[in-house]
C-alpha cells in the first residue's frame, strides 16, 4: 500500500510538472515573485520567533506588506492569464497598472502604520 501511494505521488508530481511546463513565461515570472513574497514573510516570522517582536508594529507592517504584495500578485496573475475567460477584454497593461496602483496604496498604508 505504501508503494502504491508513493507511485501515485510520483505520477502526480510528473503530471503537474508537465502541465506547468506549458505555462507562459510571464506567468512563471509572476509565480516566482509570489514565492519570493511569501518566503520573505516566512523569514520575518522566523526572525520574530527567534529574536522577539519588540517593535511589534514593524513586524506586523513587514508581514502584512509581504502578504498584501503576494495577494496583489495573485490577482495580477489571474488577470494576465490568457486562459481565464473572465478577464479576456482586460489588456495586460491595464492589469499591471492596477497592480502598481494597488501596491502603491498598500505600501502607503503600511508606511502610515509604522508611525
């Protein structure tokens, strides 16, 4: 039974890898940006767990910035994806402009929260 489960897992990983190989480069770049934002947030949480959270508002600002940026990047990925029929009339330039404007607003709020 364990051999069957590991075989199924390997088959799943191979199929996901082959399906992701067909993904356009622009979406792969956005995916990499999302992974970077999440990894940065995780590093901040680990740092807080090890060292402490003395300026707690700074810690919250950093983590919320990472999470907000990742969420906005996911929204950008959804809008830029050509296979998504819901945003077929939205040009990629408009989606990117929305992403930049929302990031600007997000980081202005974060800077205000810092104090």
